[in-house]
C-alpha cells in the first residue's frame, strides 16, 4: 500500500506505514533503537520519519549509523526529515528563514550520511510570511538536488492552497505532501497544549478530499490510546489528557468489533483506519519494543471498507 507524492521533477511512492523516530533522543540507547529499526525493516518497512529537532540531532545520527551498519542500499529506503523547528523557548519564534532551513538541512544530511533526502518538511508554519517565500525555498532545494519532494508539517489547508497556487502560477515545485496530527482518537491543539499544531478536523478533511494532496498522519497511535484500552492497561498520562473522551470511547467500541473480525492486534487495527482511509494517508507510528513494531506492521494486511471507516468515525 502506497501514497503517491509528486512535483515537477519527481514521483515518489511512499509506503503507508512509516516508522517515526521522534523518540530517539538518548544516544546511549542506540542499540535499542537499532533493534526497533531492524524489526521494522524485517517486517517490510521501508520509510522512516525523523527531524533535525528530534533529540537535537540524535535521531538522525542513529538512523544514519543504522543505515551504514546494515549496509542498506540507498534506493531501498525513503527518508523523511524536517527542519526549521521554532526556538525551543517559544513555539512562535519562527526559524523559517532561507539560511536557517539551509543550515538545518546541511546538518541533517551530515548526520544521516546522505547527499539528499527523499522528503523534506518545514517543521511548522510562519503565518506572518507569505506562503510564496516557502515555495521559493523548497523549490531551490529541489532544483539543486538536496531534496526530492518538499512538504510541510502542521500547516493548514488554507496556507497550503495559497502556497500551491503560487507554485502553479510561477512554474515552481509545489508542496507535495503534508503532515498533521491525525488518528482515530479525536483531539485538538488546545488539548495538546500547542496552538502551532494542526489536527484533523472537518475543515482540514474537506481540503484533503478536494485537493487530493497526500497526507502523513503523525501520532498515528495516539500515544497508545486504543491498544492500551484493548489490553485493559492503564492509560499513559499524556494519552489520557489528550485523547480520553466519550467520543473516543464510542469509537473504541466499533474498533473492538473490527479487531475481532480481522483478528489483528489493536495497534494494527488503529493504523488500518488511516491506511484504509479515503484520504490518501500514510501513518507515522512509533513503538518502544520490537514486538510492538511487528504487531503494528500487520496493518499492511488489513483494508477496511468505506462503510467500516464511516462506522469508526461515529460522532458523539
């Protein structure tokens, strides 16, 4: 199962199951991280998502060393990374200048041990700047071969439309993919305590359905919300604060039926909601144990019907 990313120069088939390395933050745990990547690769996983911000470079460094140590051919993997994350003391202190983005990408390529990345995302928006500026920057990086597909993380559909209208008018490479918070468990930027985030909602869903823009859904397992409910385990504090609600409990009742019908682990069923969705979606998921990775990858064998997706999206 794939989503198709395109611009004026490249077409890229991205697997719908993407391993997120956002938790790779402690270099002394490198071997444990290697074990997770090994499990993902052994299960057929070929796309990894990271960012310059993750672990302040640790995530990219670990991935680069893993690729080298396993002698994995470059064309076997799709690497996604992100740059331009805001200043840590203030999420509204943007770092999306041409110079800052270029520096982040240079550091990313060095730690990954690559001369280009397949997908490069701007890691937040700066609504105070015209969207055309960011098309110009991403187009330049694409033209000079440092990235293949340029995209954005946590941008609204309205801003993406503004950017891609300019790209079409100017003949430049458009935004080819977007990444937002999207999973079966509904949440909001307010619950996530960060108003610079973008979560799936009816307005955003309408944009993706109309535009056809491919979507990468991060936090695809909602901090383990549904797997923990299915296993009868206590919810992690963040999962409880961000996702536990009557609506999401109602959706869980439908998910339980599908877990039983398809005979798959809860994590695989939760991911299958995304990989089966009418919106062209790749699910970015993270795990802490190799066996969890193997279970999650079983989503690749599940395809929910449109009717089952509608049932899962039951409203309160």
